[in-house]
């Protein structure tokens, strides 16, 4: 038996040409998975992003739960990761604010763990959800946000 957590698994990783997607792809391969890499160009990516936001919005949470219920009897687990803003080439696009060290420090100060999301934070969560370590976990929308969803204003 392999000591790699994802041996024998196949993963489709979108946006694997850089940033978090690249981190996922590298980590999954390192954990023994066969990886299918999907990448889109910037203009097509923005169009698709807007289409998906207008079509699905926050419904991904309900889709995860519904698919987990539907496919659970077949032994298929469905989970999602709900990340906090990460520092990538798209930070300014998502925030409308220039991505500077000052912005990052100000943003990190609003997070209970007082730091920003790093690539490995998401890759570690994804490996956990895809490995046998979480064999009884399905229908979960896992926040990877440094505790931000627990903060009450």
C-alpha cells in the first residue's frame, strides 16, 4: 500500500496554470494522484467567471450538499472548499484595490489568524478532502478562511 494520500485517485484541477490551481496540481501529483490540468486564458476566464457568478452565485453550497446526498449511496463523496481571498494575480480584480503590502497587512488584521491565505492552506484542505483521511466526510463546505466566518460583528 502506498504512503501517498492520493494514490490511485484522479483529479481535475481547473486554473492550474498559476496561483492556487498550480499549487493544487503540484501537491496532488506529489501525493500520488493522476492530475488532469485545465487552464483558461484571462479574457475567457473573466467571461466564464461572470457567467458562473450570475448563474450559480452562492448555490455551490447547495449543489455540494445535493450531490453528496445523490451520489453517497454509490460511494462518491462530494465536498467543496470555501476559501478566503488569496493573494494571486487576481487579487486586485476581486477587491478593486491595488494589491500592495499595505493592503495585505490591513486585510490580514481583519482575519482572526492575522495572516493571509497561502497556497498550501488550500492544497492541504483539498488533499484531506480527497484522501482516505476523510472517508466519512461528504456534503461539507469547508471554510479555509483563518476563522473569518466565525467572527461576529
